[in-house]
């Protein structure tokens, strides 16, 4: 009977661990007191405004870590060039240089959806980077993905992914 309980616990542990995946690159500690900025997250998912939704959650997660980044302003005009993700990123990086920011958080949303089927589980995949605007050098990067439970929200699942990603950032 005890063996069955142990095997059951191991199987449950493997199933829970199999619901998320994270990769990262090691980095040196970055100062909390530096000038930080938040650039737009590129939306590679099929969901409209997933990048904007993720940015808002990321902003609160960063504040939990003691970071208060300046946020790239919303562009009011509809410039065709800004529809191109690379051009939008380059303009945001230029803004960060003008603001004399030491570090900026950037990234992308790869997945933001409820899986099809009876359970309709939320699935989120996000990549983050810390970039030094003066040089354009990527100092830190990490990706994470998670499939939540059927009663979880997309925002709740995204918050868990972002907390794990930002939690692994070395800050001093």
C-alpha cells in the first residue's frame, strides 16, 4: 500500500513538473538602483494585444523586485513603419538611449491562448531580455512556458511565468 502511494506521488510530481518549461542564460548581477526602462513586448501569438497585456503584468512583477522602470510611451499616430516589429523595437531602443537608461527589459510573447478541448487550459509562452541601450548588447535572456489548469486564467498563468522569469534575474 505504501509503495502505491509513493508511486502515485512521483507520477503526480512528474505531471506537474511537465506543465512548465524554462531556459536561461547566466548573467552577472545588475543594480536595482540603475535607470531601467520597459520596451514593448513583441506579440508572436495569435491573440490580439497579448504583448500589451503581458507588459502590464510584467510591470507589476518588476515592481515586486524593487524595479520601477520608465515605460515606452504609446504612439498615438498610426505610422505604417511602426507596424513592423523590428522598426518599432529600434524606435523604442532609440527612445531608451535618449532617456539615458542603463537597462531595458524587452521580449516577446510566443503563446497566449486557451488550449482547445474540454478543459480549455491556459497556455502562455514568454521570452524576456535585458538590453544595455548604449551598446545594444543583450546582458540576460530567459524564456518560459506554462500550461495552467482548466480553472486558471491566462493572466494568472502569465503572472506565474513572468514571476519565475524575473525571479531568476540577478539584482543587487
